DNA sequence: GCAGTGATCATA
DNA sequence: ATGATCACTGCC
């Protein structure tokens, strides 16, 4: 299946996030390519969303979120884990999708650790040449997508309750 | 239920 | 320079 083009990402994050479910997260390594089916994501939507890093303004870390969609935003947290996000939307509007689960890996920290994703990927475009990209797959029917509140964002006031977490239903 | 672990950023 | 915070995980 083809690599998802920049135009796929350069749309509102709430459209992009559910459409990433079922797609293949692809990583190039020494012996070939790993492909993992994305089954859980979260949307972070712009300057008003208090859970979104971009809501606190431009900083060196969040700079890539303010660029156009289609680039990786990878950051380090809790002294141990890398979080993998794909930037979405238009330039100057900070939004991204956190990839929380793919393949056999349940949890965003475990996923990046298993796939060897680090700061090296931060700011890179999601294309083959970067060694990290996403390939298209069959569309997932609406009824097999579950929405809940996001994890670990209790500090975000009313934004914490927004149903911005999207998961493939089991079964 | 909570400790570990260190980059990041606001404050000074 | 300092200290609070943190989009997590694993062990209690």
C-alpha cells in the first residue's frame, strides 16, 4: 500500500486521528522493515487545547508542532520514554496525533522503545527516506472505532474530558 | 498505590 | 541556577 502523503496529514487533527487507525506504522532497520498496525491514537488540537503542548506557546521542543502536518514530533518524558506523534494541520496551528498503540505494543513508551524511536526522528518528514513512515490500509468502519477521554491529561481542565482518544474495538 | 528518571521551561 | 512538572511504566 502507498505511503500516506503530506496532504493526508495537513487536515484538521480530529479528522486525521481516527483515520490513522488500521494504518501501518513502518520502521526501517538493519534487516528490513517492520510494519505495525496502529490501533490506538490521541488527538491534540491547537492553541486552546490545554492538554496540547502547543497551547503553551512556541518553545524549542514544540517548534515542529507549529510547522505543517506530515512531520514527526518525538519528545522525551518521565526521564525514560519517547512519545511518538505525527504533526497534523496547517503551518502555525499546533496539532498532532500521539500514537499510543501499534502492532503487539500496548502503550506509547513501550512502542517507541521496541521500535528504537528516539530524538533522531524528531522533526523528520514521515516518508520512506526518514526510515519512519505510515502506509495506507483498508478504511476502518466507523462502528469499530471507540472514543474515550485522553490518558494522563487530568491537568487540562475541561479539555481532559474531550473524547479525543480513538481505539480500534477488539472483536 | 506510587517511585523512578531526566529533559524542559518558567522563574530569578 | 533552581525547582516543578510531566501525553509513562512496572512493581508494590
